C-alpha cells in the first residue's frame, strides 16, 4: 500500500529534488566545519553558509546577511529571541503580549522567564475559528508592554492572522514585533521590511524544504545589541579571548554549525524559486468539501479554501461519540492502518488554543497537513480515508 505522508506541519517529506543530494555532496566531498579553517574544504563550507544566508536574505527581504542567525530549529530560534530580550540590556522585567494560538516554543519560554522574574505576559484569546482579533490585542497592551509576539499561522487550524494590522498596532505603541513563521514560511510571502517585522523566527525544515536541524532567526540590526547572549563558546573568531562583548550572530551560532542542514536549506530555497507552487486552494476545496459531507466529523477552524484565510492544515474532531473511534489518536491509527495516511493526533504542542477552540475535552484534534511535495494522489487518498473513517464511526 502506498504511503501518504500528511504531517507537513511537523516537517516536510519527501524532500524536493536536490535537497538530500546537497547533504550527501557536502558530507562526501567537503565535510569540513565552517569558520574554523582557511584550508580549501573549510572555505567551501564557509561558502555554503554564506550562500544560504544570501538566499534567506532574499527570500524574506532582509536588509543584510548580518541580521540572520542560523539555529537548530524554530524552537531554538524562538528561545534565543525571547530569552535574549527578557534578560537583555537593562535587565528590567518587561511585559509581553502574545496569543492563545501560539506554539509551546513561545508559551513555555514565556512561562519559564516569568517564573524567574524576567518578564510578565498575557495571551489574547482567539475565536472558535482560530483567529485573533487585532482590537483584542490592542486592549491587552499595557504601559509596560514592550514586545508583541504572534504566530503568523496556527499549526492547529491553519488560520492566517492579520499580520499587517498587528504590525501597525505594534508600531503605533512602539513595541517590538516578533513573528513565528514556522508554519507560514514557504507558503505565504513574507517581507520583514514592508510588514514591519522586528524579529522573525522559523524552522527551515517545513515549508522551506530543508532537512531537520535547520532554523532561522532574523533580528533587526538596531535591536541586536539589546539581546543577551544565551549561548557562547567557539565562534571561530577572537579565540584568544574568553571575555568581551561578542557579536549577536556569533553568540547564537556558537559551536560548529550544522552545515549539512544549511546545505539542504539552500537547495530547498533554490528548488522553491524554480518550481510552481502546488494547487493548495484546489486541495483545500476538495478536502473541505469532503469534511462537510461527513456525518461524524467536524472541522475545527475556518471553512475557506483561500490560502489568504487558511493554509492546508485541517483539524477534525468527532461530531458525536463513537463506540469504536473515540479519540483523535484512535482516528489517526485507523487512517494509517486502513489507507496508509500518516497524520498527527493530539494537542500539537500548542498548550492554550484548545481551550479557545473547545477541543481539549476531545484530547485535541486529528490533523492533516499538506506541503510542497504533496501530490494529488495524497489528497485523493486523504479524502477516501475520511469517508472510510466516517463510516467506521457509525459502527
């Protein structure tokens, strides 16, 4: 039976042509660390890192490659940003406004920093469709608020937030505007300058098509000096010193960089630049129509095919109790065993949104998510699987 991978919100698979080959080429032909030696293969590794920075700069319209730091994943990037600000220049406790749609990579660092007295924070609730009202964000801002953190797209509902309206609110209140683009990067256009983004964090292994082990952190140049270093070690520069004010980028990237993952990210970005985007709106329409016709399945989120409203992430819960399939986990196991549809069940590392959506009592949701290498066969199989699941829940 053919495998149908529909968990692209976690990581993209299969990787596009050239991505795995880039890793193999680096490991077999180069293998040297970056920023550690002036011999030929070391310089080749440096070039891979530099070319990847340039590709990321161009993709997100970032002013300079010096504003980009590579991380191991989106969680690493978000932690560097949150703790760097919380424990940064002046070290006075700050107030942060965020939302209930956020991933635990935002919520847990905020809670940990608050427990240490570094900051205070509150989360604005989203609607039952997964959207955050900018007016509610505006009301949550206090006189001590310094940072607004927003996930561009929910990893549970796929709902696309009004980034421009939120950016305008941040600028009107002179707040640092931080965006988690782990779900939107590679799916939606992002321009840090025109969208007023001060800090952008994202995984490199999802919509950008790189390998696991790649993440990106952009910090506006004027803000970098305020970020406290959360990690410092070997940087390949000033190695005779153990103290001093080390550059922001060097601090975030301390230790040997994951050059194989960066080579894959570069290949993924190049593939995206030369390929045609999948027909996500048509696939949204097909899957949503299938869900609407089911007696036992309910969509969580926005019933819209437009990628301006939602990305191809579909969360489902049962409409009524079933004697056979009572939890999202059981539903996911059925889809895998019956139709080789690989999807995710549970709370999806998003600790607060399920109260807003009313899905906590169900144990979270069943989630199917599409990506850049999804095929029509995968979508057809998903729809067939949902029909089979619906019938099984009647048993």
